[in-house]
């Protein structure tokens, strides 16, 4: 059994910052990629940022230069530093973990991020 525990969402004004974190625990022995997806009201779930075990990062174009993804392999934890937040960043953010052992994909329960004045 694998558990993903997310934290860090909330309400912030435009231009503000938030930091999301997601810790994976349980029967997971080799993590490949970790990252974040988001889903706004009435929208599909989109990849926001992903980081591989080798440190390669990929970002949604609209967040490049504002968001930074990082991970602590020893703690099986991924972080998303979000700066210069905009109202269009409002969404439920889901943690994503791709595991090689066992071979599977896991999702967090989601954390709400609301950017509003």
C-alpha cells in the first residue's frame, strides 16, 4: 500500500507564493518520476511540473519562470514552489508519483490552490 500526503495549498492573493509538498510512503521501493498536475473547474487535468529520478525537469509553459519543482530522494518527497501566482493558477493540485518497483502510478488526494484578491 502506497500513500501520498500533500500539504501547502490555500488561498493567496495574486502575486503571492505558495509551496506544495508531497511525501510518498509505504510499499514503494524505486520511484522514477514525481510531480504535480492540476485541474481547474470544468477543465482537464494538466501536467504542471515533473522531475525524474535523474533530476530532469519539465514544466507547463504557462508556469515556466514562476514555478520550481524539486525533490528529496531520501525522503521520497517532491516540492513545488509557486511564485508570482495568477488567478488562472487556481485549481486542485494533485501529486503524481511514477514507480518502477512496483511498476505503477499513484495520485495524491489533491490540494486546493486559490489565487484571488
